[in-house]
C-alpha cells in the first residue's frame, strides 16, 4: 500500500498497527503520526530487533493491508477509498517499488559495511606482516627465496 495513503489516514490505520504490534502504546502510535521511519524505530525499540527486521515487518504489514483492501474491493466492500482498480494497482506498484528501492539501499549499505570491514582486516594483516618481517628479516628473506625458487621450477617446466 502506498505509504502516503497510510500516513494520510493514520488514525484509521493505527488500530491495525496496534493489532500487529501490541507492545506499541496508543500514545506511541499517536506520536508516530503515520511516519514510516518513526514506526520502524518504535518497533525496533519496543521489540529489540534490528532495523532491517523492523523494516521488513512494516513492509509486510503495508502489503498485507493492500491485499486486504483489494480483496474488499473485489467483494464489493468499502475500504479502497473509492479508488478504481487501476489506481489501486498503480498505488501498490509504487509502494512495492519504494520498498524495493529501500531494500536496495539497505543492501548497498550492508555491502559497504562489509567492504569496509574487509579493507580494515586486510590493513591489519598487512601491518602484522610488516611487523613479522621487521622482527625476523632473515626468515622472511629465506621464505621469499623459497617461494621464488618453487615458482621458477614451475615456470621452467613448461
């Protein structure tokens, strides 16, 4: 479901949010005021889960609301806000697109953190190797000569 629609009629949807996340108080839901990021933060805080997990729960919840709403429309029940099916589909596609964009940004951030961690680990290993060479220069020289000798044998066999 398009989050703008949820935010616009938050009083209606806050009851559904209360059903989904019972630990959130009415006051907390009133403070959230339909702001997606604030809802994610309050869920994360109240349930002691990661931001990614809270994002996932909110995304699933909003998609479930859209499914219920479109099911009500098919059965001739109110709940779609009088929106024609084409507009509902467009709104749902926009919401799904926003969710995928958010998931992509989260994935990129995760990859960035992992790459930074790998870089730090490589730098630590480089420093450890430098320290080892300074402590035992002859051993490092002998090891390099041995590796060079073995590589020379392998190349000369061609």
